């Protein structure tokens, strides 16, 4: 059963134009057909002011998720509210923290950037370290343990599948529930040839693919995998 979906889009491409946003919405629609009463919250991370990770862990493990670092136990957030002029304004990462706490299913969406996920997505993952460290350092329950996970990646080339599998590996360390293997990854890649440059917006091509038998099967298979995820690795 899925009741509350938090979809986090981490491409810097405007969502109305982004192929990654289009494929993510198709995946959410498939989940919605299975669970018509589910609630969805969508956040475009590029609309938020997210202060970069301050590398607190580098000063010793207890510096990350320190209870002294405010209600979110994050020095980047705490410091930015104490001295906003130093950090470009108050940090808005709590929008993500609060939605992660609220949801039972998390969908992380990104564009492929040089064989990796977006820099914005990486900034968010690093800021999520406070959640994982509460368990590994402070001995508390994993805050995200057992929440279902879906990963969506689109790109022109550069091994989109590898990006998706890497993200699954990373998020499993946070305690998200997945299927074994890569069933929780939904991806689209236009070509395997890295020398073929993109000649226009891929969103219309992705949307046409979504309506093909192969696209519809891939999306439905992903939705079923997300909905039935139970395996937790930590």
C-alpha cells in the first residue's frame, strides 16, 4: 500500500521542459492508478536555497547529526539561520527533511550529468547525511528505514543505467526499502553513442516513448516494483 509519495526533482532544467520530470510524472501516474487515494507532494529542488554541506563529519563523526545543531540536527541549516548573510540566506533544506519524514514512498528524479546525477542532487544527498548518521553514530533508529524508494534518471547518453544503480546503492544505506537488483530504477537514454550530441529537447521523445508498448511496460514494471518493495539493507 502507498499513501504518501514525495517526489523530489533535482534537475536544474525547468520542470515543464525536463525529460526527467516527464518520466517521473508518468511513473507517479502509474502508481496513482494502483493507489487512487495516494497523496503526492512534488518539490523542484532548484526552487530552494540549499546551503552546501559543511563537511561536519570530517571533524569527527559526532559533529554530523549533533543534537546541539538545532531541530534538524544540521550545522549548515542552523548556521544559515544564525548568520544568513554568510550563507546567501536561510537554508530551505527542511522542505526536503519534512517531506521525507511525511512520506511512505520517496521518488528521487535527476538528469544524467557526465555519467552521474546532478550536482544539485548530490548536494541534497550530502545534506541527508544527518539522517543516516543518527543511526550509525548515535545508535538511534534509521529515520528513513522501510520507506519505499523509486529512482528516475534520463539522459542523452553516458550510461544512465549506471547512474540509476549507483543511486540505488547510495539510498539503500539510508534504509529505504527496494527490490533486489535494479527494479526500482526507471530510466531513459536516447543513445549509447557518446559522440551523438543532443539536437533538441528530449522531453517530447520521452513522452512518445512512454506511450509505446515498451515504455508502458517499463513504467508499469517500475511502479509495481516500488509498490511491493520490502527489502531493507541496513
